[in-house]
């Protein structure tokens, strides 16, 4: 089994198994990545705002980050349920709830590494400034990997992929700027 793209290398056994497991669930992947991007942007904005604070405290940073990401994840979960109810005129089935749970779990997963780093600062294992800087790098790298994965799979020439990645980068910087501004007011 190979990927549908021209010139693509064969898929690994693990990749084939994952694709078969989610065959016909492309929309679930779309929602998974969308929620992960929302949570990543939210976490990054919170980390940047706390970093810019003159009197940042580890406990405040930890709870701001965790509650912010949990809040955006809960909002996405509720949004999916309301959307399903509005479109299908019934609540999601048990299987659909399981998919929504996996989507929310993916979004919550974005807080694990930065949360651990900030918790280590709270325990005086590392400086808060270091924890926040590394957390920012983790979030930026996450967004970069997601953006690259999206562009890499697109049926575009390399030049078009480069332009698309540049556009995503510019839009990402705009979102970071707006969220940082919103959280700092």
C-alpha cells in the first residue's frame, strides 16, 4: 500500500494500520488537528503572556496554562456536540462520543510537556523563565510540525508547498500576536 501522492514512498505497517483503523473518518482527523491547533495556539499565547509578566509565579503560570487549555478543549468538545445536535437532530452515538473524546484528548495532550516543565519550576527544579522559554519552543515546534504535515501531504509542487508554508507561518504569527494581545490586556 502506498500513499496516493505522486512519488510517495510506501507506507509502513504502522501507518497502514492507523489508516485502516480510521478509514472513512477523515472528518475526525480534521477535527482532531483543528482542536490540537486551537489548544496549541492557546497554550503558546498563555506562555508568552506569562513570560512577559514582570512578576510571574510558577503556580500562576501552571494554573493559567492548564485551565486555559482545558477551557479551550471543553469549548471545542461542547461545540462539536452542539453542532452534531443541530445538524443531525440527535446526540452523538456512543461511537461518535468516543471520537469526540479522542479529539479532546489530543487537544489536552498539548499541555503535558509545558505543564510538566512549569510544574518543575514550581518545585524549584528549574527556573520559571527557562520552563516558559522551553514551553514556547515546544508549542512553536508543535505548530511547525502540524503545518509541515499539512503542507507535505498537499498535492502541490515544492514551490507551492513553500509558499503555503510561508502563508501558514505568517497567519500563525498573526494569531499569536492577536492572542498575546488579548491575554495581556
